[in-house]
C-alpha cells in the first residue's frame, strides 16, 4: 500500500493523492492575463496525475507583480480564461489551486530571459514604484522600496480579499497565501527587512500582524468548506533573521485562525544567505511544524524520486509533497511514481494503452 497515493481530505475537499505541483512563475502573461501557455503548462500536469496544481504566484495588484509578465487576478477580466484552465484541470480529476501573492520590494524586476538580468525595470520601460515594510533594498540591483503607510497596508489586505473573491469566481478550489521567498508578507515577518516602529514591526506579534490580517480577510471571503494554505519560508538561514522557532509559533496561530496547511519552503529574503541545499533539505521544517504546531504541512525542495516522496508521507513528515523542477522535467511523474510504488491509479482514457501492466 502506498501512502503517497492515499487520498487526503482538507475541509470539504478530497485530493486523490499527495503529489502537488508547486507554484512556478512562468513569466508569460500580459497585463496579468493567463493564455494558452498557462493552459497547456497546467493542463499537461493535470493529465500527468498530480492531485493538486498550485498556480504560480498570482498578483493581487499590478504593483504586486515580480515582473511585468506575472499572472494577476486584480481585475474581473482576468477571471474568464482562468476559469477555462480550471475547468480543464478538474475534468482530469485534479484540483486547481492558486497562490495569491504580492512581491513587495522584489517587484518590478526583469524576467530573466528578456535579457536584463534580475535588475529593476525603469518606469520608462513599464516598471513601477515598489513597496515594503521598510525602505531597505533586497540587494543593489533591486529597486529601493517605499515603506507602506497605514492606508497602503489597508489596501494590501483589501487586495488579497478581492483577489480571493475573484479566485472563487474563477473556479479555484484551494488558495495559498504566499508569505515566503522574500516577498511582501515574508518581508514583514523578518526583522532583517522589517524595521518599522509602529504596530507592524518590532515584536514577533507585530511582525506577523499583517499576515494574520491577510489570513483573516481571505478566510472571511471563503466558504467554510474551502481549504486555505500558507507558504512560508521557515527560516531566513541568516543570523538575526526569521527563525524555525518563530515558524512553529506562527503555524500554530495560523491553525487557530483557520489555515489548513503550511507549505514549508525556506529562504529568499537575504541575497547572500548560505543555504545547505541538498536532497529534501527543507523536509525537516515540514516535519517539525507538523509535529509541534499540530497542522498539516507540505514538504518541498529537491524531492525528485517516488521513493523519497513516499517516505516523507509514510513516515509522517508531511501530508503533501510539492514538486517543482521535477514536474517540469516530467509532467507524468505522478503516473510513473504510482507504477513504481505499486499503486493502481486511473490513467486518462486517451493514454490508457500506454499504462504499464504489472
Ligand atoms: C521556474 C520556477 C518558478 C517558481 N515560481 C515560484 C512561485 O511562483 N511561487 C513559489 O512559492 N515558488 C516558486 N518557485 C519555487 C518552487 O515552488 C519550489 O519551492 C522550489 O523550486 C523547490 O522545489 P524543487 O526542488 O522541486 O524545484 C519556483 C521555482 C521554479 C523552478
């Protein structure tokens, strides 16, 4: 019996297995609109058997985009094409999820393959002023942010709420709030990027305030049976930064506030952090948060084989395994993993003749 191919129920939603496509920016949108690329990219991975696909960081406001080519859900016109993609995903027996995001001080940068490296996009070329908890750059080639004032903070919360309402209209069945990788909500969590002296900075309670307010606004807009995830960077891997202990405390408060799963990544808020990258190097955070905060977790990061994914779920280190680059290499990873692990899963009828027989 494979633990990886056991279903998981979160509130009113049942996922058919534990393999999830991790959110991956495609930098292929115009004015936030999804297009055929997103349909084929997400659609192929639904055909490949993942139980849940979390769509890339999708901006809650135009200024919350990492690059001008990011997907967005800040206006009603974005809904129609998203709905088309999501209906296709559901028709394959997979679940469409969305990662709602605001890039904070890492916004308004170039898409790498458009030839300008990772630098700031000037306003003359379609860039925009960026915001953050404090006026501290991520690194020299990133834009200098303006510290959000009280009205700016209110707008961020309202934008997450409106994006949630549009996500429901677009047929998404899971919402993940992006509070990782050095983007706006993570910037508030970490003392390295948050040096505010008001109620949003300083103490742990103050630094997590914005995330808790966003969670409350999003949860309020969701039906009671709708699962809500939060992705965090469980550590900044840097002295004086956000810590794993704080992640455990935060996760337990998130659980009390109606979050169903913490997706445990790390890093991204410090340009020169020394990260001990290796197979499954972030799984320990998913394991610890699951055990100590009593909340379901997702493990992500250099998980590349069916055996590794199986072990993570079977040993109770995490409830879900998220794959990013391995799913780019092989959209059919879940179908292959099922065969290797001896689980009998349904293949798309169109592909049935290719299904390996015992
Ligand atoms: C092309 C690409 C785009 C990514 N975009 C996002 C994103 O939009 N949101 C996010 O939280 N992580 C993003 N990530 C990080 C992945 O979700 C994942 O956490 C990371 O790649 C580690 O998993 P892996 O070793 O399976 O690739 C991206 C990664 C890649 C390779």
